[in-house]
C-alpha cells in the first residue's frame, strides 16, 4: 500500500485543484445599487448641484463567499484629491468599488461622473421650525421653541450668502392636546450640509384656549 502513496498524493492534489476551480468559477451574479462616496475633497471646495450619490454595480460572488456576502456592504469611492474648482468628468471603474474577498466587479454604471466643484463658505443660519397640522378642538399652539436656535452650515458660496435661515422637517401636531417635543432633521439646499449637527430639538407648546377653559369651568 505504501507503494501507491505518490498516486494518492496526486489524486488529492487534483481534487483540491478541481475544488478550487469550481469554487472560484461557479459564481452567483448580483446587481446592486451602491452608494457613492466622494473622498479627498479639499476643505475649501464643495460639490455643487446634485452630484450622483449611487451607482449600479454588477458583481460575481464566489460560491465559498456567498453565505457571507451582503450587497449593502459595497461602496464606490471617488478620490477627489488634487481636484480644483470647475467642472470635470471623472472616470469610474471596477477599481473604485470596494469589495470583500471572493467578490469581483463585472460592471459599473455610469462609467463617468460629471462633477462641478465650487468654492465653499460657512455661515451661521437661524433655525426655523416647521409645524404642521391643527391641534385638537379647543386647543392652540402657544409657542414654538428650537434648540439650538442656529447652526453652522457649509456649502457653495453663492447658495450660503443668499440664505438667512434653514427649516426643519415638519413637526405634526394634528389633533394634539398636549405639548410636543421632537428631535428633527434640518432641510438643506443642494450641496449644503451642517458643520456640527444636522438635527435640532423642537418643542411645540399646546394649550387649551381660554374660551374652552371657561366652558369647562362653568360645567363644574
């Protein structure tokens, strides 16, 4: 039996090779919408307009990697290092897509991104709370408080200099009898973002109207 050991070793080697071929070539194809991350942008520049934030990517997943593969783990990174002010076309390829082991990119769409870079500016804008709806009958909105009352934002100079305030997402008080406190997001124009925080606390003070209180008092 010892005389056959070379043949046994060869058989094992062939089996391992065949398994490797099957494991790497037999893949599942997946199409995913992948978020685009713009990195390396100079601090004094911002992307103007509405830069594309997602790309369509087709990937092939090896059989051995299939159980651990998650499409939401894919990222497409665009390196903006050294980019100056103005418009440019940036080529996008499989090399821009960060994938885990066992995943190979087959297609990226679009293959080019039309981007416009402009000088950035910072400003402190007043926060305006948006209140939606009408309280319950016999009740009214007595006051609205925002914390903080202002935020620092960054964006294209032309956009920032034309604004004095930024609004919140709506706080719904429809049918309410008691005061409402919510943490809400801020609504920014295109290419504008918060420097420190993009959420604020809004308190809507709801009180019973005087006529309603007098009516309730007369019934007692």
